[in-house]
């Protein structure tokens, strides 16, 4: 039977710290035997196309037009 997860103030602060300043991304929390043991933060950086001079900051674009930093590095290699 699964152990109940206890999240105290320390863990709430750690989680909030990982989410702080994240604009696009996800936080993956790993639980083992009812305790948080690991957090994985994946952050995406999105850049406006400024070559046309019409850069706007009207909000997030669709995910199909955005690339992760890791994805753009991988595609540049080959």
C-alpha cells in the first residue's frame, strides 16, 4: 500500500523556488516510498522573430512554433 505523501513547508519552499521565474516549462517531482526524492526542471526559452522588426510580446506562441534550447542545439549538430 502506498505511503501518504507529506509535503512540509521546506518542500513547499523548494518547489516554489524551482517554479520561480519559470515562464515556459515543467517541474517533474519524483516520489519514492512517500517522500519527494528528486525534482527535474525543464525550461523552455522562447524568442520572438525580430528580423521583420515587428516583435510583439502578446503572449506565448503555439508549441509547434517554439523550440526547446536542447532541441535547437541537437538540430544544429546534424
